[in-house]
């Protein structure tokens, strides 16, 4: 007599609705975490200013946050428009944004933040539609604004998709990319004897479309 084999349950994958719900939950959790980071930043900034009695850090972080949040996914014409003109290293970042929150396309600037040889945290900017070269590494013809003096060390990192590990991770460089980083983190240290406090500045740029993702350009990094 043959024994009846137990029936196998059919393999079942995720339905479209289940996938959408999962994506929604992940996005919601990410938004909550970013909100908590922003609240912690504002709290630590106020506490740090109270402890040192110096408002220069507040002014510098407020200015940088406003420009970095308004960052635009501006194409680099030298790459045929499939890579961003924005690039960053561990001690310098160049990005494109309006000069003011209400500025239109004509007000789009190229900004560069770096530490000078005089230990001054300096923000450079040049109009993308002006006569000065927006890709000049020497900032010839650019305007400059000294944000802070007596800065010993500047450290900038970027959170986003890592092509090597194929996952989101903190990176020391952001170059030849087709999309903006999800987060930019700025740390710095003042020279010995300077009692000012710099809370870690964490900024989320405005969401932008990835460059180059078109049917006419299938080789883009999409």
C-alpha cells in the first residue's frame, strides 16, 4: 500500500501591496530618524552656544544648513551632463544652490567650503551664469566669506549609496556621482585654547532626481 505524500504548500512571494507597505514603513522610519537627528542638532547647538557665550558658531551652522539643504542636482557639462558638478572630499565640498532660499535659476551659485591656510573656515561662491569659472580650483573671481577663525581641523563625510558595498554607507569622498548624498556631516575642531563648541552638523539635502536615467543614455549609473 502506498502512503500518501504530504501536500506541499505552494511557494508564496510578496504581493505588490505588501511590498508597497514595507517601503512605506521603511521610509517612515527613515523620516523619523532624520527628524530626531535634526532636533538633537538644534538642541546641542543651543546648549553649546549658551556654554561658550559665542554666537559665531550658530551663525555659521545656520548659514551652512540653509545652503546645503537647498543643494541642487546641477549637471557637470564636462561629463556630458551625466555626472553632478557637486563633489566632496574629507576637507572640502563644492555644491550648487541658490544664493537665497527665494532665489530663482538666475541666482544659482557654486559654493565651496574649505579651510584656508590661515585656519579660517571659508565659504566661497560664484554665480553659475557669471563670467568667472565655476570650476576653478583656485576660486579666481569668486566671492568669499570667512565663517570662523582658529579652526584646526575640518572633517566632512557623506552618507549615500556606495558602489563598492552596494548599500548606503558613510563615505569620505563624493565624486563623479549621478545623485546627491542623502546626508552631509560636518565636524570641526578649534585650535587649542579656543573654548567654542561645534556640534556635529548633519544636513539632509532636498531630494533630487538622479541624473542620466533616460532611455537615450542606458549606460548612466542608474
